[in-house]
C-alpha cells in the first residue's frame, strides 16, 4: 500500500485555511465578549434605573401596594425598552424585600451570540444568552421618619439612604468608591444645605450644631456621636452610617447600639 503525499501547494493551502479559521474564531470571540460586557453594563444601568424609579414612586405614593409598585416597574421597563432598545426578557421584584421597604429588582436581558448567523441558520431562542442583573433601593414612607420630622431632616435621611451598600474606606471621601463615618456625615449635611463648615472628625462633631438632650428628643437628620464614630439618625430608632470595611454603608443598627456621647442638630425648620 502506497501513501500519497500531499503536494506542497496543497499543504500550504490547508494550513492557510486553518489559520484563517483560527483568526476568524478569535475575532468573533473578542467581538462577542465585548458585546456581552457592554450588554451587562447596559443591563445594570437599566435595573438600577427601575429600582430607583420604583423607590421614588413609593415615597411619592405613600402606602402603595406591592402590585402597584410592580405595575410601576413594568411601566419603567417598557419605557427603557422603547428608549434604549434593550431586550428585557424578564423582570422580577422581590415581595419579601418590599415588606422591608426595599425595592429589589432582577432583570434578565437577552444578548445574541452571532446575530448575522442566528437569523439565518439557528433557532434564536436557543442562541440567546441571558444576562441577569439585580439592584436594590431602600425607601422610607413619609410616616417613617418619627415624630416631629422636618423637611430638612427627611431630606438628610433620604440622601444618606441612597448610598447604603457602598464601601467604607478609612479616611475616604467618596460616597461611591469609599468613605468613612465622619466624611459620610459631612457629605450628607453639606449636600442638604444644613452645614457649610469644614470637614470635622467624629470627635469634633460633638461640639457642632445645636445640642439635643437625649434620644427621646432626637429627630430625623440629627447627628449621633459615639466614641470614635458618628452617624445619621433616621428618626425611627435606627442609624445610617459608614460602619466599617466589612459592612460598608449600612442602615441596620439601632441608635442605642453603642453608648451615645452627644446628639447634635443642624436642621433649622
């Protein structure tokens, strides 16, 4: 039995075809990876917008039901689809989180692998890659800020709550990338226009603003000072704080979780 050698020209041709296919596969892989990353970013922006939008709806429509909130989420989804052409396959809103005054939305967004080929050769339902993203936004109804809550105090608490879940960094001053407790209080008060002084450490906050006798007389937006720590009082027995590197910015501790050294008020209404 004789072995037939490929001519040199044939070998070069086959090698060339192989290399072209390899380059094609690499290019397609890079393009698809980029497309999926862009779609993931788009999906996260969309779910953030819906969660924030429903939370605002709940604040403006105090006492609205879960079904009303979900209906609002669906309206926002359709608006996003019409404005951005994003392919939202599914929207879910957590009912248990809603009972805890949190809007937790999960979106599944579709991304085609190879659209030019899928429409010709493949079943599109089988070639769609779904990207799933979740966002949570906390809301507080207007009657949850405690007795005597003022517009300024409510604004301080609402502003502080926007950043729950973001990281803590000792000495940091970024509400998104990392901040410590004293900078967090400083950012909240200055943003809401009740304090225009320089940055103050946790200890320095004890002598600023107006004194409040005790926790029973504290109102939403007051500053609670502890040993080496400072936080925003939510008016309903809890504090919003940049807690530590493990927890980040939180709203999960009672105001009397530690001995209170001073309570200071900066609101004037």
